[in-house]
């Protein structure tokens, strides 16, 4: 299974783990499940573990991902942490596209840093 989606009631956070190729088709199938999980649990925090994923989508597909998420029901107010391994450059454009379209998202190399940011209260 290239993707798993679980809800942690203790942290009130959805954990999305992706392994292998990450493209628009996988994103679309994940988005529907994540949106359902958001609605069922009234949750606005998502921790995306992409450390074992490689972004294989072309630029136009990446650019359309925020719109696809919105259509599935994942609003711009959902706070998303993206955890990747190695260099951030592979996912930098994805983060930039989401930010430029009004989403709350940040890229990290370490799960602990991502959790700190995700759970900080403002």
C-alpha cells in the first residue's frame, strides 16, 4: 500500500504516510480519504510523512494539487506539515504552490520539528 491515513484522537491529528511514487493520481485518492477523516473528526491538523516518497508529478500536476484538495473538502485553514528526507528541493515547489494559494503548510526534515510546529498554539 503506497499510502496510509490514520487519525490520532490524543493529538487530534491526521497522519498521512506515503511510500514510493507520489503523483496527482495518488494525491487525489488520498485527498478524498483525508477530507472524510477531517469531517468525521473535526480535525484541522495533518502530518504528512513523505520521507519514503518521491515526488514524480510534473509541474502542472503539482500546481493543481491545492485546487484538487479544496474540491475534495480540505480547506485552506487546515494546517499541514510535510516531512521529507534528504534535501527539501524535491518538495520545495509543492510547498510554495500550496502557500501561494493560501494554505498553511511547512516543509521539514525531522518529524519532531514538524510536530512542534503543527501543535504550537498561537
